[in-house]
C-alpha cells in the first residue's frame, strides 16, 4: 500500500473514531434540546447561531484551506504561519464583533435571539484561533491532537447542556454552555501546538498581510458558500413564523450530522491532494477516482435511509407532535444527501488544485440562485402547505445541483482521463435495490429495525456481487483499524 493511502487511511481512522464519539454526543443533544426547548426557542437558538456563523467567516478569512495548504507545502514555516494567522484573526474578530453587535441591535428579533447572537459573537474569538491550529495540524497530516479538543468540546456541551435544559435552562443558557465548550477545545489544541512548532516566533506583520491577501479567494469562496447555506434560515425568520424556523432547524441539524462522511474524508485527503498537486499533479488521478468512488458508496445508502426513515427519525429524536412538519423537510434533504456528498468532494478537489478563484465565482453566482429561489418558494410553500421550510429545502437542493454542474465544468479534465464511472453506477444500482427491498418489507409490516438491517445487507451484498468493492478497497478498510488493535489481533493469532 502506498504512503498516500496509508496517510489518508490513518487520518480517516482517527477522524472516524473522533466522529463516533462526537456524533453520539450530538445525537443525545438532538434528543433533548429540541424537545425541552420546543420549536420556537429551538428556532431562536439555531437562528442566532446561523447568523453568527456568517460573521465568523470574516475572522477565518478563508484561512482554513489556505493554512492547511501552506503548511503541507512548507512545514518548517508552520510556526510563522500559525502566529501570523492567529494575530490577524484577533483583529478581524474585533471588527466582526462590532458587526455582530450592530446587527443584533438593528434587527427586529426577539430579545433572546439578540442575546444569543452576542454570546456567540464573543465565542468567535477563541473559535477562530482554534481553527488556525486545527488547520495547521491538517497540513502535517496529524489529526489526532486536535481531535482530543473536538471530543472534549462535544462531550462537555452534551453532558452539561443536557443537564441544563432538563433543569429548565433556556436557549440563552445553552448558548453560554456552547461557547464554553469551544473554549475548552481551543485550550486543548493550544496544549499540543508545540508538536508542530517547538518555538513560536514573533509576529511578522508583513508576512501576515501577505497571507491575508493570499487568503482572499478562499475567504470569498467561504463567504459565498456559507451565505447560500445559511441565508435560508435568515430569510425564513423574516418570511415565516418562528415555529417554522424551529421545524427547519430540526431537520437541517440532523441532515448536517450525516455530512460526517465527506467531512472526515476531505479533511484527511485535502493536505495530501494539495501536496501532490504542488509536486506532481499527474499522480492525482487514481486518488481522486477512489475518493469519488468512496463518496458514492457511502452516500447512496445514507440518502435512501434518511428518505425512507424520515418519520421515524423525527419521532425518535424530536417528538412527532411538535415536529411533524420536519418530516417532509428531512425527506427532501435526505433525497439530496448524495448530491451534497459529491459537491463537497468536488469542492475539495478544486481547492487542492488551486482552482479556488473559479470556485469563488461559482459560489457567488449560487448566492443569487439560492436567494431568488427562497424569495419565491418560501411564501408559496408557506401559503399552500403552512411550512415555508419546504421552499427553503427545495431551494437548497436546486442550488447544490447548480453548484455541482458548475464545478464539473471547471475541473481539469486530464485528471480523470483514465477514470470510469462503473463503481458509481453500481452504487446507484445497489441503492435502487435497497430502496426496493425497503418498499417490499414495509408492505409486509416488517419491524423498522429489521428493515434497516436487511436493507443494509442487501446494499452491501449487491456491491460485492457486482464487484464494486475490490480487494484493494478491503485493504484500505483494514488500515482503518488502529495499529495497536491490529498488532493485538496478530499476537492472538
């Protein structure tokens, strides 16, 4: 197995273990937070968080990708890159915080939403610094250290947060708990910073300004991307009742948790792609082909499952009485999971291959597409279905389809000159048979758990029968097992 594959699978294994823990904490939160807060207060919390997420982009200034790429190509300069980036972000935080306060005072939101916005505005300070350290570790392909911080953050927020909401703490109190969790994450990441840079140099303001200039295309791409991801919530808050924002937040929050597969994979593969592009871009073909194969193989069953079990998911996590209207929203998002997976992977390819300027233009156009769709679809679906979130969900999927077509048009064709789509087609075929098996079992009133297990078996079996999964793929999966466990097993044998 190549060093590229070993590095990627090692980081995927670390991130997978981390995500299992954080995912469990997130699911526990989803079972308590929306139920105890209710659609209105939960919608207020999510709205405040979404608004600050847009302001937070001005602090990061596209640095996450540019820092990872810069460190991956010049690791001996990591100390300078980290110090300069954190210093710049301190200044950007002050400007962004002023913007957050101004926005909170000007908009006609409920007082609790304004306070939540201000609370998250404070948390942007250490959240921005933490992302610098995380990105630098990504450039070293050493993701286990920042993973400790991520685990501590989610476990803290889940344990303390669940206890607090059960005792009657509202959305404002939970917002405070959330930013304390991100502070804990930052402190832990700071502890391991010397793994990359034993000695932290002084700030080089000239180099810092240059890195800020170099990050501009990444910044614009991030801004435009997050705007068309988050603008739907803001538009809903003005064009629909507060409870609709809560319904939409519930479905979108679960949908976001299902983005863990491409999130883990692209974080692990991005520094490798960036390094290969800088050294020999002709060698990128096979890794990119296998990456897209993996995205299809993992995205298809999750898309089918989320769509088919949307009612049961909402009932289990949120309670069907208060969040009945979230079922249709989750069905729409579930149908688009594979589309989102593909777009995340394609975006990572473009960023790694220095096509960030073209990607920025596409993201900018996507804003207008998304805003226009929301402008017409929110009032239409609110009037006809009593749920404007349906319009926002449809607008999101249509925008993602537009983004996918646009990205495919600018990807360098010679990268995939030796590739084929046989694995992707086999994954789609297996997904269709999985959906057919689910439909058949439901007609027989098969228990839900049995439906999920058997349909999963059908999907995997068809993949093996059609040889969509090869021996090389099984070897990669084997490398996801941590070395210590593999050695224990070999000793026992």
